[in-house]
């Protein structure tokens, strides 16, 4: 009867490998993020140490040690923290794509400035029209794309501000 309650050897090995992978993710974090996770001191020290190791076999052994230390830690909060950071990254990428699409639309069609103003009231339409016009001229003349980049920055500011307003609402 006791054997039924106990996880199988395969299940235990799978859990150990998952913890080792989670430890590997922790090694990839920068120092500020690692401090935010709130790890026990011995695990934190082991992670800092593996960053200094360059020899393959020594690094592999240290990663296994980190996996062993991970068994004494509740992985739930760590996973949640990583999910939050991964979500922020995905959100940031989606935001960048929205900005790029707006920039492309502004460069292709002058009328899309009006559409942007309807989507984001209160923005400086004259400035955006001038930047789009200048960016088109730069592109056709083969000149450095200063206005093109400035247009991107202006659009990013608009999209980010709008996202913050949506979050506040």
C-alpha cells in the first residue's frame, strides 16, 4: 500500500531534471533579478559561483549541485517570478511590433495619421506628419534615416503611454 503513495523512480528523476532546468534559468538571470527571487544564501552563492566557472565538466557538476539545492526550495514562487518576467518580455515584443506596424502604415499612407489620432487622441498629428514626410524623403534620397528612427521613438512613446493609460483604467 505504501508503494502506491510513493512517486515512481521515473517521476522522481523527471522532477529532479525540472529542478535542474529551473536552476539553469536562475543562472541566466542578472544579479538584480536573482536578488529579487529571494533564494536561500547557499543556493544564491552556488549560482554566483557557476557564473565564474569556465571548464565544462566543473560547470556541469556545479549545475548538478544547484539542482540538488533546488530540491530544498519551493519552486512555485520562483516559477511565478519567471513567468512574470517572461510575460513582460512577450508584452514588450508585441508592443514593438505594434509600433513598427504604425510606422510602416504612416510611411505608406499619409491618411493613416488621422487613424492614429482617432486611436490615440491628444497626440501631435502635425509633428507625426512632418516626421513621416521627412522619413519618406530620407528613404528615397538614400540619406541617413534619422527621421525614420525619430518617428519610431515618437510612436513608441504614444503606444507605451496608451498602454499605461489602459492599465490604469
